[in-house]
C-alpha cells in the first residue's frame, strides 16, 4: 500500500479559508494555482516525510514546511502523513495547537 496524506478537520478549514482569501484578493485562478501547489507539496511530504523542520517545541514529532508565506504542519504516522494545519507564518504559533478555538 502506498503512503498517503490525510487532512485533519482544522487543516481542511485552514485551506478553505486561505483559498477564499486568495480568490478575493487575487482572483480564482490564483486561488486554484495555490491549491495545486499545496497538493504537490503534500505529495512531496509523503515521498520525503523528513523534509520538514522538526517542531517539537510546538508538539512532539510535528514537522513544518513552508509554501509561499504559509506553514504546513504535519505528523508522520507510520507510512502516512497527517496534515495538521496550514497557516500563515505570521500567526502566533505557540497558541496554534493550544487553543481549540483557533
């Protein structure tokens, strides 16, 4: 069985919000281009799970990788990857996983 990525509910919400924001600011084609780049990045993470930076200060075993001005937080689980969040790099990252309302 091939390795896969799974999106958590918060990650799905993050991606929808980012795509909507980009569509409002720059148009639908830019939003679709971002989503395409994001999907490519997810497959890259699945292929090379250790590619991201260790973020143990946030959560044990969590890694992050950038895409434009966004950070993708993920957790390698066996062969698979769980995408935890996709957020602006300008956010308060210490609160990101602590506050369930974020």
